[in-house]
C-alpha cells in the first residue's frame, strides 16, 4: 500500500501559477506517477505522467507548454508546476501511482485504470 498526499492547491487569477506537490509514503515499488483532474459531472482526466526511473514525462495536449511534472526522489515527492493558468484548469487535482507488479503499461498512462493508488485531491480554482 502506498499513501499519497497532495498539497499546494488554491485560488489564483488567470495567468497565475501554482505548484502542486504529491508526497508518497515510498517510491519503492512504484514505476509511474500521474496527475489527474476532475470537475463535477465529468470523468477524471489524465494531465501528466512521469516515469520515476527514467524521468520520461507526458502531458495531455491542453497543458503542454504550461505544466511541468517533476520528481524529487530524496523526498518521495512529485510536483506539478502549473503556469499560465486558465479558468478551464479549475478542477480537483489528484495524484496517482502505478505499482511495479502491474508492469510499465502502454504510455502515456492517462486512464484512471492505469493506477492503483490515489491521493485525496487538492482543489485548484482559476478566476478570469
């Protein structure tokens, strides 16, 4: 079992920035981590993915060039730097982890079914 705790959400104006953090109880046994977002009545959407061993990263088209996913192995933490935020980025943001026993999967891993462990979420609200 891996515990994930997100932080860093908040309310910003359009054009602003936020950095989300996802602290994992351990990176051991995890091969990929992802960030997802969800708004009421909609499906959870994959935003970014990072392969912990190689550092490979993937982004959904709507955030490319604005969001950056990164990791700090010493802190067992994954970050999502969000710049040039837009009102349509408003959502609850979740981080997720994929265990090694599932294999690497087919990249990018943007389906919720690709991950087994989830944090509780952190709200991001962008006003126009």
